[in-house]
């Protein structure tokens, strides 16, 4: 048997149960559990496999995407402050967007503060934006 997800396994179990219910099904506690499972499966909306999910409203993901859609974009520090995440978490979130949802974050601008030894000094930052988002330069 190949890989089966939980929903498919539950549907198969219900189908088998309905084909051959036990003779005392009305008193059987498993029958009540099967009814609950059937109800849960019918309530849950299905989405096309591989289709990107729409973020729930009011989530941190929605906040980040809104910040990245702004014409001026956003820095990792700005996003970290808005979400309460660590900066490495923000960068990991960017990678996850591409991997899970096909959303690419691009570098809109790099601001380099040059120190006395001509290396990037404290205060350097990068501005990020969603690919295809409008920008003003």
C-alpha cells in the first residue's frame, strides 16, 4: 500500500464500516465514533492538492506579506519587530514562502554603511519585497 494521508485513511475506514456494520451497531461505542468522524469529514472544506493556501486573517504571515507588498518593502528588522520573531526566523520564513507557497521574496535594495576600514559597518541593511510587487525608485 502506498502513502495515504489521514483524510484518505479516514474515508476508507468509513466506507468499510458502512459496507459491513456490526449487528449491534446502534449500541456500539465505535458507531458513535464513526458518526463523529463522518461529521468531521463532511464539515471540513477540501482544497485542491498543491493549491496554495490563503493565509488566515490576522496572522503574522498576513502581516509579513502586507509589509513585503508595500512599495518601500521591508527590512528583516522591521518584520522582526512587527511579529516578535527573531531575525533568523524572518529569513527562514522567506525560504518557507518559496518552498511551500511558491512566493519569492526579492532584494529591493541593499544599504551599506561603510566604516573606517571600508567594510560593512553596523547599520547596514537590506530591503526586501515580494517579486512582482510595485516599487518606486
